[in-house]
């Protein structure tokens, strides 16, 4: 079977909007800074993931959702 990367796991999980801490917990990560740098930011940069409140990236209500490319 193909290897499921953390990115694939995040994109699957975020078909429904989830907060950063929910995503980290789901993927088993503890280090927020490292998680954002290695996993979340690349997905946001590539346009595969988007913020539900893009004009307020630091909002406590911020959630992330997978961009449907279909």
C-alpha cells in the first residue's frame, strides 16, 4: 500500500474544518512550531489547505479546511 504521509493525513482529516490543535492531536504531534513549519505551512503555501478566516490567521477560531480540487 502507498505510504500515508502526514500531509495526506491532514488533507483527509480537514475535509471538515478543524483547528490547529485538533489536527496536531489527530496526527500525534506535540511541537506546534515544528508542526506548522513542516506540515501546515507547506500545505497552505501549495494551496491544498486553506484557512476558514484568511484575513485573521491568528484568530483563536481559525480552522483549516482541505481545498477541493475536484
